[in-house]
């Protein structure tokens, strides 16, 4: 078995960053995935602020295909928990709010409001067929989900992203009648006791990038 690397400690913020040290830490090196949550609600104002920040994510043809169910009421949370696999259910049970994030494969419909060449792209995606539309929807919605994680951190909350296992059950429960692919689930809230697992290694630049 391969040896586990020593726990990495984030180094100083690179001098090239133009964020303050504390902002850079909040969003990057100091940001952690939360596995437990305090008994404190996520307010409407916080949820809307998350959207106001994250909505600027770049997406293909500005189509913004991400659709999110913000599961907060006790009744909705009762419907959520059975859709999650056991390990992830334990994490979600204590979260005040969970975002079920999906890619809308019918994203071409609102396109005329979003892009000046909507007609051209609607035709291209019509000709490209369902696989092409699904691929475009997935790529951009995943980028939007990453922005949402950062926006959650920017409003002082913690995110606990989890795989969208049982995607079909989640889609049936929260996106009835919509042509969506559930991609991931994000618990949101203030971190609770022992909220974090050990920090694991990040790949070094040389393993990730090839500069050509
Ligand atoms: C797309 C995605 C899916 C994840 N799925 C799970 C999951 O199903 N269960 C889980 O316990 N953690 C899950 N995680 C959490 C990751 O393991 C965690 O974010 C990563 O190890 C970094 O941890 P850190 O932020 O504490 O450094 C997921 C994270 C992401 C971004």
C-alpha cells in the first residue's frame, strides 16, 4: 500500500495574489469541507447572497444551466434523506440546508434572454442532439457549482459537497417533470463540532500543469 503523505499545511498566500491574506485564506488555503454543522439556520438573505455572487460564473453561451433545490424545511429534508447513500445521509442530517445541484438539459429554452446569438446556438444544439446538450449542460453547471462553493465561503458559511449518488431518485424528488441530471449535493451551514476531516495532499504544480 502506498504511504499516506504528511498532512499539508497551506503555505503563505502567493505574493502574486491581490486578495487580502484573510480573503485568500477564506476562499482557498484556509477553506475546509465541513462534515458537521451547527444548529444555526441559513437565512434567505444568505442564500440570495450566494446566488448574487455565484451567478457571474462563466458558462457556455451564457446559458447558466445549473438548477438548484435548496432543501431547508423539515418536510423537504425528510424527502431528501432517503435519497442519499448512508455515509452521506449522516452528513446531511445535521445540515440546516442542502443544495441539490442539477444540470438542466433544456437550457436552450431561456437562451433568447441570455445570448444575442441564441437562435444560432439553439439550432446548433438541436442538430447536435441530446448527448451534446447533456454534455454542455453538465460542463457549465459543474463550473457554476464550484462558484457556489466559493460563494458559500464568501458569505462566511461552510460547504460540504457530496457526490450526487442516487441522482435519479434526487431528480424525481426535487425536479419533477424537468429534464435534469443531478450532479452533486452541497450541505451548507456554520461548521459544527469536529467539522473537518484531516487535510489531505494537493498535487504539486508539476503534476498538474504542463507549460508548453
Ligand atoms: C464533487 C465532490 C464530491 C464529493 N463527494 C463526497 C462524498 O460523496 N462523501 C464525502 O464524504 N465527501 C465528499 N466530498 C468531500 C471531499 O472529500 C473533500 O471536499 C476533499 O477531500 C477536500 O477536503 P478539505 O476541503 O477538507 O481539504 C466531495 C467533494 C466534492 C467537491
